[in-house]
C-alpha cells in the first residue's frame, strides 16, 4: 500500500463524513465501524470509519478512519482523523 494513495483515500473518506449533518454523525456514535473496499492506483485497500465523542462534554466528535493494505505478507495500516464540532442542542 502506498502511503500517498492511502492518505488521499482517507482524506476523501473523512471529508465525506465531515460534510454529513451533525445529527447523522451523532447517530453513528457507538455503532460498529463502517467498512468498504476501494481500489486506487491498482491496489485494493479496506477503509474503516468510526465516530466517537471527543470528551464527556459532548461538544465535538472524532471521525477516525483506517486504511488497511492488501498485502498478505505483512499488516499495512494508516490512520487519520478529524474533529467536528456538534451544536449543543444535538449533544
């Protein structure tokens, strides 16, 4: 798995999640991580995404994404995350 390719795919996935309505992000908290397989630059990788509160104050959520490479000889993994503020009435 090429790091640049993995980063590009993770950034796109995180941006997709970040642009969702805050209510949808809050409803994803505590749910199993979503996963999908993507093909980029001739390689397959699995991307998993999960959402959690950043603190007990419930003022923001952390969207965490992990890319797993397709190598069967070693574990290839890259992690990225973004933090999104949540309006008080939704927390």
